[in-house]
C-alpha cells in the first residue's frame, strides 16, 4: 500500500496536457471534497492537471518535488513558503486554501522530520537570540509608518483576524463583527474595566467603550 506522500505524487495523480484526464485523481482522494481540481506549472515550462474538472486554481512552483512538499506539509509550512515566494497561486486562492486543508496530513514521523529540518534552517543564532537582536527584530516589524498599514487593513487598523459572517461582508464589517464577538463572549457590562495589553491602534478598547460602556485601559499600574 502506498504511503500518504506517495499517493500525492504528480506521477500518480496528474497528467500532462497531452494525456486524458483520469476521474477522481486529485490529491487527497475522496477527502478533497470533490472540488480539488487544479493545475501545476513548473520552472521548466511543463504543466500538469489534477482532478476531474476544470482547474479552480494553478500552483506555480519550481519543481514537482516542491509541489509534493507543499501538499504533504502543514498549513504553517505552506504559508511560510508562500510568503518567501517559493510558490504562487493563480485563480481562486480560497479554493486552494480549502483544498490544502482537506488533504490527509503526514505521519508523526514525517512531521518530526519536517520540524527538525525547519529548526536546522533557523540556525543557532535564531534559536538563541541576544537582547540586541530581539530589539532589532522588533524595530524591523513595528517601526513602520501608519500609512503602510492603511494599504491593507480596515479603517480601524485592526491587524488580527476578522469574522466574516457572510461572503458579502467587507473587511470593515468583518472586523467590527470580530470586535463585537469578543466583547459578547466576555459578557462585558457597562462600567466594567476593560484591559487590552498590546492594543495596537486601540480598536478593541474603543469598541468596548462605545458599544458596551466599558472603561478602557491599555496599561497595567505598577504593583510597587
């Protein structure tokens, strides 16, 4: 019986543009939910199709081996590779994410092997950071102008995940829904003190004060 990784090999599942498409050949099999048809194009100019229907998205990646690694890896590994530019997605990005989440995950042994390889790439400097290196990293990530964040955040500049209650919601509505959900889950009442440590631009404490009558705070008084 083939391993999970072998079952994801393009040689078993894909076809070139000159070959007939085999039904039900998408990675992940039945667990892919029947909407896993996609294409993959490689640096050498070749292209393969997976699944029974028209591809919803196309993965542009260097080699078939790199595609196998993406399919076998977890969401964090795939997201990190995407940010590094190791691959790109053309077409329906949401469909690509749903497809990756539907794939069977690798065994514990494979997961440990991937974790060891990841830690090896980090190197000792990243694992044992000095105070100066930490301060430099903080400045690199946070000392950026507000106008930079306005290009991709909502009007409140909320930089954590949003809560889309329907596909029609825009980012502003989704972030407002998220803030409201947090306050309701906390059962926040008028007059209660609301402490938000690391509040960013203060969207949550402002929402708690305006909508729920809370007394906002963004810092803790010293104990001594």
